[in-house]
């Protein structure tokens, strides 16, 4: 009977852990790295301090792309190959649960533009302009 009560208590603890709500990371944002990649930054949610967080999952266009271990709050996203718009979000996860979505970041990439040369016919100087690939 004692072993049965102990097992029942363990199962109740597990159910309580599973029912606890995880909160998404805060202030997810990106910064430019180069033409095909960017830095993704976030702040851990202090409401998760009582949880044993395993890390963060990165979704791009609702597809899981990567997991980052707990304790890291920045990563490089470097698998941007096509021109277009990408919706990026993070979720906090632990052994049992995953949080709701963080704020959603929209990144727009354009094809690499060649360097354009512009010269002024009245002078011998040449101006080089590189068009931005990242917005």
C-alpha cells in the first residue's frame, strides 16, 4: 500500500508539471549579419523562472528549424536562400510542454544586387553603391 501511494504521488507530480504553463521569450528581434543571414535575439521570460527550461525552438514560416539550449539568448539564422518574406517566432520548451508563440518577426530578403558603378562625367571620381538585401 505504501508503494502504491508513493507511485500515485509521483504520477500526480508529473501531471502537475505537465499542466504548468510555459511562457514565450520576450522582445524577439533580429539584426543584420550579412546578405544570407541575421542574428536572432530574445530575452528569457521571468515568469518561467520556476520551470526547468530546456531551451527555445525557432520556427520559420511555422516550420521548426532549430533548437537553442537554455541559457543562450542569441543565435545566427543562416539558412536564408531565397528572396522573400520569412515569419520567425520562438517558443520556450521543457521536458513536457512548449509555450505559445513569441512575438512574430517578419524578415524580408531580396536578391543580391550587383555593385552598381556610377560615374560623374564632369569628374574622375567613381561612386560605388551596394543595394541593401535586408530590411
